[in-house]
C-alpha cells in the first residue's frame, strides 16, 4: 500500500479530528460575540437582487433601488461626510457606555447588551480599525444593524447550545486542539508563501519544473527543529488497531527536537482518530507506516511545540468566538437543511422571475495566434475570404506555425470591455482585423491575433427545461434565505427581545 500519504490529510492540512466540547463555558462568559464575520451568518438576503450580478442598464437599477447605490457629496472626505451625517440627524440620542441598548430573556433571566458592548464590536470592524472617532460618527442606522446582528448571533448560540445538549450532534474542537491547529496552519501557510516567493524570485524559465514546496518546507522545518524520529518507538504501534488497547507508558518519546520532545501523551488523542477508525496498519510496509506517523500525526505537534517556544504570535480569532460561531451556525444549518423545494415551487419561481433567467447575447468564434513571419499568410486568407474549413486545410498543408482555437463561445460580460465591444461589433462569417498582442514581458516575441466570427445570437429568454437545475438551486437558496428571516422573527418573539437603540 504505497499511497499511504493520501490515506488522510497531509501534514500541511489542518487535522479534521473533532470532539464533543465539554460544557465548561457559560453563556455569560462569551456574550456578545464581537466577530464582524458573523454578519454573513445572520444577514440572509431579504431581496434576491442583492446577490445577483447587474446585467442591465445601471441607471434603471439606480432609479429603482437608490438606497443600494450610495453617493458621496463631492469635495468632502469620508470623515467629513460622517460629520455631516451626524450633524444632520438632529435630535439623535447620545448614549453612554453603561446605557442598556437591548435585552432579551433566557429562562426567566434578563440578559442586557450595553452600549459599551456594541462599541467594542464596532471597533473590531475593518473600517473602524480601533478608531473611536470613526465609531462615534458612524450613522445610527448602521450601528442599529450591527446591534441586531449581535442579538441574532446570541439567540442562535442559545439554540445551538440546546441542540448540542439534546442531540450531542454538534462537533467542536477543544481549546488546545483549536489553538494548535490554527498556529500550525498559520505558520505553514506563511512558510509555503515564503518558499514559493523565493522560487519565483529566482526567475525560473518556462521549462523549469516546479519544485515540491511541501517537501522543501518539511526539510527546512525539520532542520530548524533538529528533529529526530525515534523509529523503534514509533514502530511499536504498527500492530495496534485501537490505541485504547495500548497499556504502555504515555511518556514514551516518539520524536526529539532541539530542546523538547513529542511523547505518546502529546499525540494519543490525534492517534485515536486514525487507529480507532477501523484501519489495520500491520499490512503497511514499514517505510510507509513511518511516513504516515511522521506526516499525519507527529509533525504537527512537533512543529507547534517548536513555534510556541519560539514565541509565535497568535493571529486568529479567540476560541470563544469560534465556540459561539460554530454552535450558532450548527443550529442555523440544521434548521435550514430541512427546507426542500417541490417541482411546482421551482417552476413557479422561474415564471415569477423571468428577468433572472435571460440568456445573454453571445458570439462564437475561431481565433488564431501567430507571429510576424505568418502575417502575410493570414492577410491573404482575410483578403480571399477563406472559410474556417478552407483556412484549416491551408494551415495544415502549408505547415503554418500558429495556435488555433475553434468554436469558442463568449457571452456578453465575459470578456474585457474593449475586446468585447470590438468582437460584438463584427458581423457573422467575417474576419476581424489582425491585432497586435503586446507581451507584458519585453523579452517575449510579439504575437498577432485574428478572429473569425462563426455566429452571433441575441439576448433571449431561457427555456425552463434546459436550465431546471440552475433554477432549482437559485429558488432553493431564496427559500432558505426567507426561512432564515422568518426564524429570526420567531426567535425575537421567543426571547422577548427589546431594542432601545434608535435607528
């Protein structure tokens, strides 16, 4: 079994092992969640138009949906605009950090969100960048929206806790495993980026074979750590298919580092994900088993120990935020996953939204890439009006050096603007002009490009039976978004939500 490296994940990927989290955190420790990424979770699209590309006259969109097309007053900076906004909202209520701006009830207990909680969340936003002035002048409507999202997240979290306790179906990494995985992945991604940058900075030729960055990373890190595998100790586990049956000392050393070691106690939990999984490793060649143990289990633990001792900085969201988000998302996903769509609902969605299913104007072309010595040949082809078939025969019989691309279809909006405008201005069964293609790399010879328009088709309404699967996906996504909105309405009533912040 030589493909042992592909049996699970490689050492560069995050371990997928997950365990049930013990109920060690109370709700009071972690509310409200201050992760702005949660907005994706709690803000389903109330209007499908928000998630659709603009494939019509923008002035029509602006005319009908002006609230979605904000404009700035010319001559004013962004901060000055915020100042105008703040001044224009006459009579706006001023809030102190201690003011309760929202509350909800859980098991008879009132949970309060204070203005300070909202400010903390707002300061974490990329546009705020911990700037108190930026938060101060943020429009009240925007603050209100973020507050609602905090409440939604907390309510989903409460429902997620109940789901976890009731079914045990919510899987979470424990805190040490969560931190280890993130440290490992951050470090490996940084290392691979550095190695790739080094390689491409050396200006490899087009014929150069790209090296195995993963192998380079492994060797480099192993040397830095002065890593040495205790092969005899590792081989003790080859004939074990359930780590729980091992009764030896957990202090057994499996790998030594510069000034540390990795023991069985360090990796026993990770081993259980493999050795209790029904795979009998005795059938593997010794070399493959050693590689598996090193790459899949030992290396991550060794590298994280080395990084922590080296003073690595944590650059990922705190465990509490991961905990809240995972439980909230698990509950919402569980709720949404039960939603289905009948064939009639699907067809009704198509019939009620014909504008969402318009086949764009399109063009089908052959095109030819060649160099200056072949220009005269193609000029002659255009002058004599050779058909694509005739041109193909002459290219082959004349041994003309060129690249030929046939029957390529492009829909309007797929090509760069000027190229698209030029091609769509040509008639069917006609050649384009010969176009110079200037290379970004000055050392590369200039190419020439010639198009032949095979056919053109105007915009038309799609036929339902031809795109039924696409319609189904969009209709189902729309139904799920609306179900999420209805769910939040129910939760706000269930938890007796009160919002004191003005819009």
